[in-house]
C-alpha cells in the first residue's frame, strides 16, 4: 500500500492532532466539572455537561485523524526501509 499524503503532511497532522487532543481534553474536563473559569460568567453556557460532550466528540474526531496520519507516517517509514533500488 502506498501513502496518500506526503511525509511532512503526515507528521504535521500527527503533531496538530496530538496537541488538539490534549488541549480539548482539558477544556472538556473543565466544562464537565463546572469549573468557574468556564462556567462563572453570565454569558457562559448553562449546561456544562452538554458542552463537554461536544468537546469530547471533537477529541474523538482528532483521535481518528491521529490514527490515520500515524498510519500514513508508518507507510512512509516502511517505504524508506525498502531502499531506492527495486526490481520492477
């Protein structure tokens, strides 16, 4: 199987997805616990659990991207180990 994306794009996707998972997980945990920094203002949402569920859904989407991009990076690593000379 050949990679669909370039090696730089795959690794960029891995890094961005990993950071997004960490940051969104913290934000979701803050909403779920009803932390005053997320729920303390009059303009903040009333139902923190519903917001947390939406944020954790985004974490799941980024996890799928992380798996897909990691597979693309694996394909690049596997192709590089084969060497430049192959018989056709």
